[in-house]
C-alpha cells in the first residue's frame, strides 16, 4: 500500500482531489502538494478579470489553504526533474521530494518564445493567468497618457476574449486605444463553422477590434511587432495568446511524451510506462486520441483522477477510464456583458450568452472555493 501521494500543480484537474485531500492523509498516509504559487487562477474567467468584470479573489482557489486545512503539506516551488526509477522529484529551490504515487497538473505555457520587454514594448503571455493582472495594471497606468496601440496575437478563443476584454478595460479607464487581433491564418481556424466565425467577427467589430488575418506574429520588440508577411505594426503592448504547450519537464526527465511534449497517459490518465504516475489537464497527451487544450477536459478529468489516485494509493487496480466528450460547449466572453455561444453547430450571441457563461463559471468556482477565497 502506498503511503505518500504527491500532487504537482494545483490546477483544474486536481481540484476534486484537493477538496478531499483528507482522504489521503489518514493514519500513516501523507499528501504533499507542490505548486509554484499559493493560488490557482481559473483561466475561464481570466479575460473577465482583465476587463474588471471579476476581482482577482473571485477567480482563484487558495491551494495552500486547501492543502493545509486537510492535513497535507504544501510546498511553494516548481519541479524541474523527475526520477521515476527512484521516485524522486527535484525542485527548483528546495530539497527533493520522494513519492509513492504522483499526479501532474502543471498546465501549459504560451507557445511563443518572445522577449519580455525591450524599448517601449512589453509582451505579456496570457499564461499563467496572473500575467493578466500585470497587463491590466500596465494598461491602467498608461491609459491616461494618450492613445495606445494594443496588439493581441492569436486567433483562438483566448486571443478573441483578451482583445474584447481589453476594449472594455480601456473604456472603463476613459482612455483611447487601437486594438489589433493578429489571428494567424484565420479566426478560429481549428473550428470548421463559418457562422461562428462571422458572429465572432461581428462582436469584435462591435468592440472596435481590428482583425488581422493571414498573418502571424514573429517578434515583439522596440515598440512594434513583426509579422509573417514582412510588415511591422507599432504596438505599445502585446499580449500573446498563440496556443499552448506543456513545459519541458517531462522531456527533460526522459519520460515518454506525445509529440507536443505532454506526459503520455492512457485512458485511465496513468502514464503509459509508469504505473505510479498520473496526470491531467494541459500538461498531458491523451494516448487514445489528441485532445484540444481546453478547460472542459481538465474539469471532467477531476472525478477520474480522484477515483484512480485513491485506487493507486490503496493498491487497487480497478481504474476508471476518461471518455472525452464528442462536442463540448464553447462560450466566448466578448466584453461589455456580451458573449458568443457555440455547441454542436448551434451559434448565438448576445447578453444571454454571457449570462449563461457567468452562471456556469460561478457555479464551478463555488464548488471548489472552500477556503474563504471570495470573502
């Protein structure tokens, strides 16, 4: 029987385990949570935090308090290497941590290697979500100094929501700004639905966002951004939402990964070559079929990980399988209380769409905000 469960990352897929961590700390059992921050921010409400629709405390979970209230040990650090043979995790700053069973939910990073800040330009990757707090404050500081040019790179849901939310923020601050969305080949290129793209384009127009398609961002430096067609655009700030990728942790540790570097797991969310290792969310590659890196998978993996980690710690082998949804709900926050709804080919936009998204998001937060975060 395993005695020590270690969770690496306090993200969406680990929330059920964190909420019931006391089940893993009874008797001689131990549980350790390693996370780079005491808080985990819910990405689905990040653009709303950028615009000011939500306060930071409304969209975060207090991972440290959730852990310690349930007799677990919290370590604020990052894992930089895994030794699966010795079952040891090596940390960036602290002492190594051994494990009997380990689960990874370390999220992803923006798939763009941009410089941080040079000259007048500042680049903000939209992950981790805390970066949106820094971007919000930067816009607020500069809004009263004259017109701004704000560039958002990425034509997926994150880029769309960020661009629309920036307009809401600028209006609240009484400032003026040109907002550009550099969408790559085309808006929402991974979804084959013309009506959805048309609806989103109309909402972006409503928010006075200039859509740039057929071009990709190559670099951001010295007060401008360089595009794939050889042109450049002046930009006071750039927000990077150009897709995501797992960290190099698994490749650097010699673990079996998918082509994108995610920990390769089977349908029980267990690593294909290490039975004591599990994972969920954006940091994994699902061996049965590629999954879009969207929050719905991490959320739906919660009960699977809860059951399978409990089984692994108890030495049982009756693991449950994760069955991805064929079609998932997508609701985009288009700023100013409006949204775009999409599922199974059905598209509609307006205030009712955002109200539905807000209801779903707040219900999810209430389920796991069990440590006084919103007080």
